[in-house]
C-alpha cells in the first residue's frame, strides 16, 4: 500500500497551534467552525457529507496527536503499511485508562452520568447496545479519535453515528438534547456531546465484528517511557494476553494476576473519585495549564508524557490514597 493513498489531516483551531502540527500531515484549519463544541466530529460529518472520504484512506487528527501519543507521522504511516488490508487503523494515546474498565466506565470517572445519557440517546434511536456491559479490551479501546479509515469504514462509522447526531439537532428542545449539549467537564470546558461521540468509535469496533481493524501496540520500551514500571508491565503483558486470545471477549478475565492489579486500581480510583477531589481538580486544572512550570514541562519530551502524573504529585489532594506520597490528608 503506497503512502500516497493516505490523506491524513491534522486539525488546528488557532494560529498558536501550528507549531505542534506534524509536517507529514496536511494542516486543517477549523478555527471558523460553526459548532466548536462538537470538536472533531463536526469535521468528520462535514467532510464525509462533502464526499471527501470516498477515494483515499483518510483521517482528521487533532493538533495534539504527537503530544498525546508520543508518535510522529512516519510511525503512523509505517504502522498502517505493516498491516495492509484493514478497514481502519487506530492508536489509543491512553492505554492505561483500561484500569477504569470499559470505555464507558472510564467516562464515569471524569464525566459522571455519561453512560446513562449516552444509553438514552442510543435507545431513542433504536440501537440495541448495552453500553455498561461492553467488554474491557485494549485492542478495541481508543480515545481522541486517532484513527485512519478506508472509505468502507467511513461509511460504516457514519451510518452508526449520523442518526444519533441528527436526532440531537432535530430535537433541540428535548431535555436529552439539552443535557447532551450541556457542560460535561467544567475544567476542560467540554460538553457531554464531545465525550460521548469520542467513545462511539470504540463502541462500533466492540459491537460490529465485520469491521477489520489494526490497533497500534506500544512496545514494552515505549510503555516504560510513558508509565511507571508496574503499569508498563501490566499493559505489555495484557497486550500479549489479548494476542493469544484474539476471539475472547474479555481476555483479562483469564489472568488472576491482571485481575488483582485491576482490583487495586479500582479501589484507588473509587477513593479518588470523591466529589470534593473532582471539584478541586476542575478548579486546579485551568491554573495548571497556564502555569510557567507546565510550560517548562511541555518543552521536555519525557516530562511532557508524565504531565498528568506530575500534576497529581504537585497537588497532593488528588493522591490522598497513596501512602508513599507526601501531603496525604
């Protein structure tokens, strides 16, 4: 497969983001978006309906692609070329999020109520999918819309998403539509819509077995560069376990060691999910984003990958359950 067959765009929203774009991708100016609260999906539906995904293997990635994945454009092209013939290729920038459960349970950690709201939307549109019981799988879990799709996949994906999208816009006075377009995370100033539509990609992969896809697997070395040792080893071993059980709905259930690790994480996350901690996070994150210390961290490749971990370390209230850290209240 020739790389010339790919049209990979990188969306930016302001001139100050241009320096973060990968030269291997095509810049896509979305600064004049009519619906900025819809983020990438506004671009997806706009370009799809204009017929711009019918000829090539196409993607519309965010300007934070390299910052979040640690990968460059050449690596993405190589990954696609090494796995020819798939309908879609995806990269999950946050594999450690599997500790929260499936992609919807993870959403409950940061955006409480998201699963029930999304379930209502799917039910209104006649989808027979139980979001709460989707499997916990690394291979079908992907955040941030970092995927590259063939025309066939774009057709399947938009057939899945557009009825939901149109229902929202055709029923603006319905309380559910108003809830979907309300603020889901005040800290990041994002609506429930954006968090729900981000998760529809993984929901489709988990429920439509006719789709052929390749999910990027970080090497053990890459994982150790991104995460502390116990987390890196857990993810590397889980990738191997899923490879050995490709037809298994939830391979992690066959490993007691992995289940023990996940139970410990679940306990920690339930403690971390207390309302007063969430409120402090939402207040603290905007200040952190504009701080001079964060700017210095952004200039260092290794520290940039550990930013969230450092944020928690510098804000002890968020890690009160860690006995080995100072500031435990």
